């Protein structure tokens, strides 16, 4: 009897698992990919938040301040700055998978305020969209960015992506300070930012604006990569080098 049970266990261990009777109904023929699912979720949540909500606030910032709410009592201007930072900057980080969990955490705070302070927690009514975004961001915070991301490629690439994104956002405003003194004497930074299309059409201003913009992306991206490499080497060395044995005093 014992020999029979032993043979049965051996057979069950070696036998190929049978397909479930629901294999076809449950789309068993579709390959499973946790990383691909996270990529889809990151891009879908990031692009929809950026395009449908954040971008309009960003390009109409001066006018939007006048009608923007102040749910936390910190002032309409600062409230809108924080919302634009979350919905534009952090959405871009989410799409690229750059410091993804930090970006998701910021977006979770943003959506929590929208859901519970602005919409009173009404998940079945006006707060439904905020709740759906919140669920997606919580999922990303728990699971991380996945393999198809800057974070998945390693620390140096994540910081390089962060630097490039910072350069892409800050490069154009920075180019104002490299324009000729004649232009700066008659125009403020705010006017320069508001006349973005006009600057790029002006032959006298376009070269400096684009050159500084591209330079900022390259310099900050390279700086982020080098910092990431230095941090990675430090971590690797601390792991690979075992502690020295105490001297033998005998």
C-alpha cells in the first residue's frame, strides 16, 4: 500500500497539468504579461489625466486661477499649482515609468482631495471619475512600474528620464534669460511664456529658445544618468564587498 501511494504521488508530480474546462472561455490562449498590463495601465491613466484634465489647466493657468477652488484652504493660486504639478508633471512621470511610485503617490493625494473634499466622497455620482483614477493610482503604487519602464531599466535610466523631463518642462522658461537684453527690457517672463507660439515664429528669438531648451534636456538628462550611475555603484559595492574579518590576535 505504501509503495502504491508513493508511485501515485510520483505520477501526480510528473503529470502535466490538465487545462481547465474554462480555458477557452477564459481566454487561456492570450499570453499573460504582468509587465505589459502595468504598461497599459500607466499609459492609459497618465495620458487621460494629462490630456483631459491637466493640460487645459496648464495652458490657461492665469484665467483658471480666478475660478479654481480652494478645498484645503491654502489659496486658489497654490492649489492650482499643486494640481497642475500632479496632473501634468506626475502624469508624464507615470507614462515614462520614471520614479513611478512617487508620481503615483502624488496623484493619489490629488485624487483623494478631489474625491473626498471636492465631491464629498460621492463615488456613485460626481466623484466617480476621481474614484476610478484613484483606484488605478493605488494599483500602480502597490505594483510598481513593471519591466517596461525607466524604473525597470535601472536607477541611472530612471534619473536620466527624470532629468530629461525636468529639462523639457523648464528649458523654455530658462531660455528667456538667454535672450537679448533688448527683448528682456520690454518683456517679462510671464509675457514670454504666454507668447510661446510667437517666440518660436520669431527668427530672432527662435534659435536661442530651441537651443537652450534642447540643451536643458540634454544636460539634465546626462546629469541624472551620471548621478544614477554613481548611486548604483555605491549600492553594488556595499553589497558585493563583505565586511573585513577582525584580525587574528592569537
